[in-house]
């Protein structure tokens, strides 16, 4: 037996490695309902693998770690590593926020945080390989490698590690938005090109929003294994589809998840507040200006409705895919749950927190970390995940 120390956030965690096996305390995991409206507590037992795109990495937070991946990639992770954060400043990505709370409760022991900004579903492999490497599990094709080797070899080695019992108790991710180029579509729907552009609709992109959003439907279907699937703008691996149809992110992650463990699929927050709740326009707190101009930071109200519908559709279909996956993977004793961040971004009995709301948790389109949740947003999402996973 040997003990290694790994840095997670600002803390050093000591984890026991027995003959290379990923080990965890033997704590029972209570049953949970399939994709519940308010997720029940799956009680992760020890080791957490947190992968995903910028919504998981914390790209919208200004305090990003300079630490690169073993292959030289800057993932813009808000994990608190090698960066100075002012006191009492929310500056950590939601997986780190949730982990710190759950660790205090004894629900988890270690976090391997390898989410990376700009990622698509296919990148689950690179991020998982990085986590195994950092945990001291040797993947032969990565020994001495300066770039990610052949995906098929890495995939086979990761699958073999799972069969040897080198698994995770909890795996979380957010993937999909970059596969369908949601960010570029949102940019198309912005009808001003610069922050100092007068609020008149002279942009050549004017009027294309509805058309661009409509084109996302077949891509979302391809991503979630739905009918009438089209081609993804980026990548080829869907979040979920019938195992008979080929590999998917959830199915492959199930192979490295402990029996009784949990796969947590995190959705996407609404970037803009519902027009009925918008209180500012281009940073000017004037209800009269809002009524006259009818836009939020350069996006027309009618286009806000379009973008909001696209995010709703992505979350809705992802949740349905998670429900199907949960049913299929029940026989392998792996739970799959969906967390909708809009339960805290847009609570039924509280304030909304999209752009142009009274208390926005999203960076504006002309700000650093544009159109991504800020520190307050990640803090709220992390606390919500911690509540869902509390034993």
C-alpha cells in the first residue's frame, strides 16, 4: 500500500492506492428515482471524476488556473490551483464547490477535476485519461506521450482499467453545447457587433436567429439519441443512444463507474433572463429604455426567446436521454441522474439570474468569459449539486 497526495482546489488530499486500484470508503448508496424533478441523494462514496466543457470547468470565472494538462492544453479551470483569490470571493467551478461541501460531510474523499473549456463529447476520453494519469494509474499508450495518442488505444486501455476494478464512485459532466455550436448561434443572434454600437438593428446578422436556432433541432436529436437525428456540427460521440447503435459518453463512463455509483449529467443555465423579467438594457437601469429599445445587451427580446428555447430543448432532451440510460444501466447497478441548473438560476418563487436580471450570474457578451456563468453562478450551482448528493 502506498499513499499519494493530490491537489484539488487549494487543498491537498491524501488518497490510498492499493496496487494501482482506485479505492474508496465502503459507504452504502441509497436508491434514487430516475431523473426526478428534484434529484434524490445518491450519496457518492469516495472518488469523484469531474469532466466536461466550460460550464463544468468554470471558464466564466476570472481566477483561472495556469496549470496545463500533461499534453500542454490550457483548460481554463477555476479550481483554485496556483492562483490568488481575494477573500470571500466566489471563484470556483461548481464541481469544486460541491466537492468541498460534500467532503466536509464525509461523502466524498477525492476529486479528479479535468473538465476543459471548449470541449465536445468526444473529449470525455482525453479528460478521463488525464484523470487516470494524475491518479497514478498507468495507461501504456500515454507513457512518455507529449500529445494524446490514438483514441481507440486509449479507449481500450480505459475500458480495461474499469474491468480491473479501477473505477470512480461518482462521474459528472456537462457536454453538448459545443457539439451543436450553441455559442456561435447565440453570437449570431446578437444584433450589435461592439459594445459601443448604437442600439439600432444594422448588423448583417439581423433576422437570422430563428433560422439558426431551428437548425439545432436535428443536432440535439443526434446528441441525445432522439428521432430525426441529423449531423453534429462537431464530434461524433453522442451523450446517449441505444447500446445496439454504438458507443455513447454515458455508456462508456458506466464501464468505469463503481457498482452502486452515480453518473451525474449537468444541464445548461439560461443565459438571458425571460424578457418579462429583464430590468436593464446594455447595463442601463432604465425600464423606459428597455421598453423603447426592446433588447438586452444587444439581443432583441424576440431573439432572447429563441435562445432560451434552444437551451430548454437541449436540457429537456438530455434529461429524457438520461432517463433512458438510467433504465438500461440499472442492471449494471449504475445510477444516472440529471441536474438542471435552472432550478437555481430561475426558481419558481425567486429572482431570475440570467443577463439583464436584477442579479445576473452570467457575464455579458462583451465581457471576459462572455456568456458563461460567473463566480456567483457557479457557487449557486455547486451548492445545488451538493444538496442533491448529500447522503
